[in-house]
């Protein structure tokens, strides 16, 4: 996957960013590496992503319109199998693993499951934080994928879950 300056890319757990530069830097006295300079849109954080391992790290393109439609289908799915037999920290660990993949589909599952779980019981502090993270990651990416305002996507999510 070759990104160009100005391209949007998604970095796992941090969300959508813009490739601001592609730089070659000397890592050791005899070794140079090329990096994508990625500025995360949500908070302005700058990440250096090695170009030769970007795919393994999970850097990917923003989902397209068809993938966005599939994400909305995941969110609307009412056949949710929440493992209530697990302690909250075990569930949190499973959800955290999904968030770390950077997959918009996995993030949608986390958001859906936590929204459904919230109706059944009070969420732990960690689950609430994870719910907020999944929600903000999806709102930003879906707004870009569908060329919609973030407020519009947020309203759409609220309609799905309420």
C-alpha cells in the first residue's frame, strides 16, 4: 500500500489522519528508513509510520461507501451475543483487542455490543471509555467515507441505538 502526501489513512486505535510528508531518516549509523508522517485529525498527534511495515502495523485506507453501508448493517444487527458470563475486565480485554486491529468492522462490533450491554447493566469505567473511543473512531471515519458531517453520523448512530 503506497500512500501519497495528502492521502487520508487510518492508524489503529488513533483513527483517521492525513499523510503530511514522506521522510527518510537515519535510524542508525548505517541504516536509513522511510516513514509516513501521519497527523491524526482528531487530536493533532503526529506519528511516524515506517513505510516498509505500514501494512503489518495496520495502517489502511479509509473505508469506502460500500464498506460504510456494511458497518451500518453491523451496528443495526440486533442478534448480539454479549458474554455476560465473563467479568467486565475480560470483556474489556476482548473489546480492546478488537479496537487494536484498527478494523472499522471490529470497531463497529465493539460499539454495537457496548451499546446493547449498556441497556442491560451499568458499564464499568473502562467499558464507558471504550464505548466513547469506538464511537468517536467510527464517527470520524464514517463521516469521511459518506462525505457527511460528523453531527449527521452521530445522529444516525443515536437513532440506531435509541
